[in-house]
C-alpha cells in the first residue's frame, strides 16, 4: 500500500532555488508580467509579449463587477459574520459555478465545436446558425451571450479589439462574432458578454475549457478583497445585505490619464 | 427591520457602463497592467508605473512553490476526490492561515511597529534589536524570517532590489533588513523569506495588514490551477498524495531570453 | 526531513474492524444514539443515557432557523449559482463565525469565568453582576444574550429544563440564569438565546469552548441540506435571494403526537 | 428587476415561535431523536420510531473512519496551518466528491434503476446480473461495492440487519444483496461497503439521491471536529501529515456495556 512515486512538471524546489517551468522565479520577477507568468505556469511556456498583454487585459476585465454578482454577495455575507479574509474568498469561489462565471467554460466548449467546423472549411456564419439550432433543439441557452444588466458589454468589444491587435483572434472569435450577428439578424439580439469574449480568446489561445472557471476566480479575487475591506471598514457586523439598497459613492467618472 | 441603504465606492454598474474607482473598465483593459488594476481596486487610485511593476513582481513571486505547501496539498487532495476546480481553489484558500501565508500579515504588523519608531528618529538597527527582544520576551517567533527549505530566499533579494528601483523601499524595508543583519550578528542567521519581503514592501506602500493574506491567495490561485490541471491530467482519482514521493520532471533549468 | 510517527486516539482502522474510541462501530450502530456517538467521538467515553438525550436535544435545537441566518443565505446563494451540495454546505460553514454561531464559544468562555468564581464560593447573582460590569468596561456585548428576532427564546427555556432533568445543570447554567435575572432587574431585559443556552449546557458538560462552533455547524448541516433541496426543487438558477420577500408555505402549525 | 416573492416550507420564524415543518422546535427537543429531526427537516414528516432509529444508526455508521480518508486529511491539513474550526470543516466537505463519499449518490441511482425493475416483476438476481453487465459495458465501476481497506465491511452487515428489523428493507436492499451474491459467484467477490449499504437503505426510505452526499457530510462532521481537536491538542503547527506514519493509541478494544 506504499505510495509509489509521482512527478510534477510545474515547479522545482531546491534549497535557495525555485524554478517555475524551468525558469528561476527571481528572474521572472520584474521581467515578465503577471499575465505572462500565469500563462507560463498554466501552459508551460512563456507567451509572446502581445499575448502576455492580452492575458493581463482579460484579468483586468474580470477584476470586479460591483456588489451584484452572487459570488460577491457570498463574500460580503461571510465578511459580515466575521469570517477571516481567506474564508471570504473561499466563499466567493464556491459561488462561481455553472450559472455564474461557469459560462466561460460552457462557451469555450460551444466555440470549440464551432471552431473545428470553421477549420474544416465551413463559413463562420453557417456554423453560427448550426450551433444556434443545435442548442435550441437541446433546450440549452447559449452560454456567453446576453447579460442581465448590459445590453452591449463594453468589456467584450474591447477584448476582441485587443485580441485582433495581438494577432490572437482565430476561429473561436470568428464564430462568437458570427453568433452575435446571427442573433441580431434574428430579431432577438444578445450581446457577447465578457464571459463569452474571454471564452473566445482563451479558446483561440489554446487553453483547456476546464481551466476557465479558475481564470475568472483568479482575477475576481482582487475585487473580492476590495469588497471585504470595504465591508469591514464601512459596515457593522451581522447586517442584512440587500444589494438593491446599495448605491455607489466612489470617485466620479474620470478619464484614464494618457501615459 | 427594513434594510437601510448602504454604499460602495469600489465599482459602479449601470447598463453598458462599468467603472472601477471611476475609470471605465474597458479603458483600463490593455492600458494598465493587472498589478496596477489590483492596486487601483484595493487602494482607490492608480499607482505610478514603477509601483505597478512592483505589484506585478510581488504577484509573480507568489505564483507557485511546488507541491510542498499545505495549501497546495489541500488543492491536490480535493482534486483527487473529484472536486470541481473552484472547490479545489477554495480548499487551497482555506489552508492559508497564520502558520502558512499568514506570516505576511503578522510581519506587516511587526514592521509597522518598527517603522513608526524609525520615523520617530530611532535607527533601524536599534529598532531591530528592540523588536527581536520584544518578540523573544513574548515567546513569539519572528514572522517573515526563516524558511523550512531555503536558507537564503532568492525571491526576497530580488524583491528588495525592485522595491529600491521603484523608489518604494521605506522604513519597513529598512527594519526588515536590519533584523536580518542582527540575526546574522547573533550567530543565528535567518533569511528574510518571501512573506517577509512582501510584507516589508506592502507596508511601505501603505497597504493594510488585513489584506496581505488575500494578496498571497490571489497570486497563488494561478499556481493552484496549474496543480489541479496536472493532477487531473496525470494522476488517478483517490490516490494517497505523498509529497515526499514527488519528483520534478518539467523543463530543464533554462535562462529567461533577453527581451 | 522524514516525517516522524504520530498517533491518533480517535478511531482505529484494521481490515474489517473499525473501532471508535475502542468500541466496534457496528456495535454502536443501533445501540447508541447519534448524540451519544457524538459525545463519544469528541470526549472519548460514552455518556450516560440522560446526557445522551441532552446531546440530541441540543442538536435538534440547532437544526434549522429558516432562511434568515447569514449562513443559510450563503447556502442558498451558492445553490442558486449551481454549486454542488457539498460546496453549499461548505459555504454555510464559512459563514459561521464570531458574529453568527460563534456566540456559543464566546459565551462558554464568559460562563467559564463565572463558573470558576461560583465554584470558589461566590453567589451566582454576584458573579453575574461582576461579569456584566467587566464586559461593559471592556466594551463588549454579552455573547449568548439577546436575539434579533426573539425577545424570549423558546429553545433556551426548553434546553435548561432538559438539562435539569438530566442532572447536567451546573454552575454555568446558574450563572447564565443569574445574568438573565440581572438584565431583567436592570430594566434592559435580554433573553438567553439558544447559543447561550447551548453554551451553558456544553460548559457544564465539560466541553472545550473551541468545539462549540463545530457543534452548531454539525446540527445546522441538516437544515442546510433541506434548504438546498428546496432551492433546487422550487427556484430558478441565478435569482436574487431577498430574505425579506420570503414567506412560509409549509405545514400549518401542528402538535407533536404523543408517542 | 425587483425580486418577486418566494416561499419556503421548511421552517417558520416568528418572534418567540420557531416551527420546523409545522412543529414547535422546543416541543421536538427532548421528544424526537436527532435522526427523527433530520428526517423531518428533509422529508417534511416525522418518521416512525423504527425508521428514526435507522436514521440514527446510519449517522453513527458514518461518524468517523480514522485519519485515512482524504476529507479527514484535508481537515487535518487545514488545522495544521491554523485554520479556525469552521474552515477545517468546510475543507473536509470540499473533499467529499464523486470519488470519496459520492459513491452513496451514484449507488442510489444504480439501485433505483434496479429497484424499478424488481418492482416491475423481475427477480433481484436477474436485475443484479443485468446492472453489472450494463455498468461493465459502460466502463464504470460499481459504486458502493468494494473498499480499499475492508474486504467485508462490518458496518454494512449491521445496517442491513437494522433495516430489516425496522421493516425498511425493500427492493434497493434486495438488489444490493443480489449484486454481492453475483459478485461472489463470479469469482470476483466485492463487499457492499458502507456507502452502498447506506445508499440501499436511503433509497428504500425514499430519499432523493441528490441529498446523499450531504447525509455523509452531516455525520462525518462530528468525526472531523474530533480530528481537529486532536490535531490542535497533540501536534505542532505546519507539520507534514503523513497518514502512513499514524498509529492508534486510544482506548484498547472494549465491549459496549449492556444498557
């Protein structure tokens, strides 16, 4: 019953020497961005600089969405009972599932089906029509399209522009855009939401759909920390948290300084 | 008993308009790094570019440490039972506490005590001696110093160099380095570990100690995702995970290409 | 670096033989109640039958409290995002902290201070006055007293009656009751809530305060499962859960049949 | 976007009146066992006394299994990092999944398929053969049969005896026993493990398979609390927990006193 040996290819640890995928960690520090390091640890190789920037943009896109997402409510609710920060984050992660955040994974699977057909020669438009029909027949909603607040998700537009600039927009992005066009033509327009846009880009970058959920959690953890800090700093313990009663009182709208 | 109104200053959400601390999220995408966005969401303002790079370097420093940390064992152990990725990440976060990861928070509190005295005119060396004596009297170990594997933590050296380059090394870094010197002079040398180095830099950047735990979880989530992917890709379910039996079989040591 | 041996006194496992605290598990099944088994696994010995019944009564007292507690909201909120049942339960456990559920532990510590003085000869009434003054001076609320819904908690009365019947009411119960009397006399009456009553009984039974939190989670897990089953059976995914909008539509009030 | 009303049939809360499924909670305390209360909260009605005892026996059967299960390792591992008790329990729950604990749910689904055929007139033996063939064709292991330590699980035998005494053994138990017999006849004997026995009894009691996972977590929480107490009481923080190095040093084997 003795455990036989096993191996890991992620990180090697020796006294005073930590190597992630073969690179000394201290050499990576200050030389590669966090987005590049995330790509490296997940994929095994460093991305080009353009893809590294795209990774960062996707992380930035997911960093926070105010107090309405159920995961953020879980985080706030744990905080108001006195949970330590790590337990609040864990509670947030536990509320990222099929119906919240999970659309990235489902959408990646959908687009992968479409991308395979595009690569086999079909037009993106025809594939979009086929996928929509298949999902309708199966009684499934299209994952990654539509948003309960946004009729046109500004994060998605921006991400696809960046993906094109990075040379990373491939057949999954094409299928995603063709679905948006087909939905508009059908008279039932739905936007590509940020889950769908990230799904398209991650798919074209070759990421496995199984990791998508984690990518969202990774980025959103930063927002959750801010939400916990605010809950502890501004509110009393054991309050009933009604998201509908929340107003915004932060900095007024402002432009990003040129830099 | 009706819930009275409350407010949040983090993110404003309106149809098709998401603003984090006043900035349109889509404008941040591609223009600020994730490290800058993390600073923004936590602190309310964008950092200068040098501090943004330092944020990224701290995130990179914490991205993974192989299979030995208890949090990573929790993640692997959850994965082998069939837990979905988000539950594996939550299990990892739940294993980041006082004795693992939590040293950042404790060290920030220690260094804050020291920094206040340095700013009041005492020398860093005298303060270091005083803090060490106080902790010894209280029967506490010095948080952020010593490592069960590394006698000299390469991440710490690199981070302090980067902090100096960014002009961000202040009294907390000075006290941390004075403690290292005093420990060496005492004949019981202990390195500043990565927790301690991050603590010193976060403290000098003005972060609240309460957030430190979350900062580590944020970065390490990337490593945990890689560990889960590897567990699912290479191992059978319900195995007994013996970290001592793990060898590294990833890429051979390699140099970061100049870029 | 090899792990040295360690030992556990809880359960011995050999092929086809499972012994909890020395007893064959299959012999316990059907012969001892779950309350007795909980006492056994936590304390190392079987309780008398009266104490066993009291354990069961405490578990029953904590089994559910409708949809208002923050832990139950966490459970429901996780369920609506599509979390599996075990993740919903974990989310519930993560919302049991100092400000919710945690009063049992704090109250046990308070009553332990009082019980020690009663056993040293002071009257329960004098001790109650002293504890109240100490807590007021320290700026702390009295844990285990008061409830945001109940002005007189029916569970507490019943539990203290059962504790007396079981011969298990000792100095902690006496102090708890003396505090209730002193609060009433002070013109600011507060009931002993169920947390406080369980704290008093657990303290007089000799349980460690550190376990109290777990005792509550153990019992409430049953309620959480029922809440998840109902959420999945009756509601749509990704709804906004507003506890204030919830009405009860279960069985009408009914009497327990004599049995 | 206002939340419309919703309803719960589990527990009604009014000032000083808590009713679970219509019964005053304080009347249930001391009059019904915890097993009966669990049945009530989950099913909406009180069970007969015999079924109540059976519920208790199933909870007792699952209360602990030493330090080897991955969920218990998660609990211990969280504890050694300094996690509070509720986080340790949450970590345990997160390690109860398809490959550990989850066999109850899968086995319930398997036995439900078989029970339907038995009720339609087929013999249990024929159904067992058919199910085994179907699972083999599908490349699935039989959930609820076999154990990595026990070749004959004493908990299963006892539980089926108790189920018969309670008049609660129905077609699911019959199919489970027929599978054991068919496995023995096939020359590849596998025991019905405790997951399988509980699955058979829960199925014959009419429980939904979706709840099975929670039932196990409910009972095992008691064991996890004991494991945490022992970890904190006997071990140092941040140790490497090697289950293979653990020996038992609790009470010697002993007989349950007649009572």
